[in-house]
C-alpha cells in the first residue's frame, strides 16, 4: 500500500528526472548549434581563401599581360608604390587609385631586381633594369580580423 509520503517522493524524483532530461536536450542542441556555427565560419573562411588565391593568380596574369603589351608598362612604374588593377578597354591597366573586388583589396608593388656576377637573381647586387620583382597582395577583413595572401615573382623584358 502506497502512502501519501511515498507518492510525493515519486513525484519529486520524476521532477528531477524531467529536469535532467531537459538539461541534456538543451546541452545537446547548444552543442549542435555551436558545431554548425563553427562549420559555417570555416566554410566561409575556406571560400575566401580560395577566392584570394584566384585573385592572386589573376593579378599575376594581368601583370604579365601588361608586360607583354609593352615593357614600358612595367618599367615606367614607380618602385615601392601601391598599384591596383582595373580592366578597361579590353585590357588590364595599373593605377594608384585603390579599387576593391567585393571584400578583397588587391595591390601590386614593383621593386628593383639585382643580379650577382653569375647573372643569378639575388636580394642585393648589380641592378638589373630589365627585370622587376612584382609582389601581389590580396587582403580582406573577416570577423574583425584582416587576412592576407601574397605572391612574388620576377618579370623580365623578354621581348627586346
């Protein structure tokens, strides 16, 4: 025979079980939401990294096109100056006016190139006026943090 006291104990125990089950469900849902949020952030970051890599490659090709059109397009540019690409008149042009592509900023800086006695490229030595070091930087702001990808390569006046 059950007494009133034992029924209240059962109700109390049942209440504790319900609270534990609800707590487990809430923690599980919050953990799933945290995982989903992190995966969305990482997916977006991966997408931006890929887009930046494509913009670097496009920038390198555009600089090569400018060189191929005429070496003076590269040799006449001021060294250590930020240049930005724009596509107009069916070709790429370099200007000092900042321009962005969606969330990205792509800048190009040209530096002098130097060679040693063996005609190998080095960081200092005899100035090579027929070669330039191009540095392309793509940067973007994501989540309050600035990310950047950079590529460097040499351009030479191969057509004269």
